[in-house]
C-alpha cells in the first residue's frame, strides 16, 4: 500500500466516525464537514427519508427527537479507492432508546417508564469524493440487515420539499 492509500483509508475511516459522533451528539452543523453540499442520502430502506443533503439535515432533528439516546457504532469497512473517488460498505450497529411521550410524563431523570431499547443492524453504502477540504460523502444509502425489539411507533415526519428554483 502506498502512503497515499494509507492516508486516504485513515481519512475515510475518520469521516465515518465523525458522521457517527455528529448524529449521536446531535451536532447537525458538523454534518457540513461530512457530506458534500450536493450529496444524496437515502435512509428509506430503514424507515427514514430520502433526499438531498439540505433536506436530510433539516429532517434529522425532527425525526430523531423521539429517541433520547442512540449510538452509531461503525465497524468493518470494505473500501475501494479509485483516485479521488471511493466506494464502501460499512457495518453499523445502532442501539436506540424510543420514548413514547405522554402528556404529563415529566418525571426527572434520563430514563422514563415506557422507554424501550431496540437494535438495528445495517450497512452504509457510500460514495466518497476527495474535495479541497478533504474526503466527503457524496452519496449514502442505508441497507437494512436486521432489527430487534423495535417498538410500535408512528412513522417519522415527512421530509420537507426542496424550495422551488427561482
């Protein structure tokens, strides 16, 4: 492996970790340093939305509000580099806590009666591009693998329509 390939692989692994931390810390603006501005993101196979980066960035805080806790744990990545582009398939294990909010459910503490822990296993299928600011995700697709103990819940909010071109 050349030093460039080693560097590219490490930078892309760091990018995957930065995505996980941005989501888990609800730092939505950090996603600006993970995705290209024209990225497409498709979470539809796992029950989420599909749209461009701006739409998904606006949608995520609303869609994830009912989950007080979650962790995105990325693992094994198969990465294929091709100069200034790359593709990958990465394992994700995603434990989540669902909170079914009821009126008057204002008890103190992080965990409340009725919270339900569940698990989702999936793969991220990503296309990356090298930019002047480093590697970025240009296209992300979540591919479902399995789920366990998923509670009955209402569907996530609809994605906002893209603004009309002027």
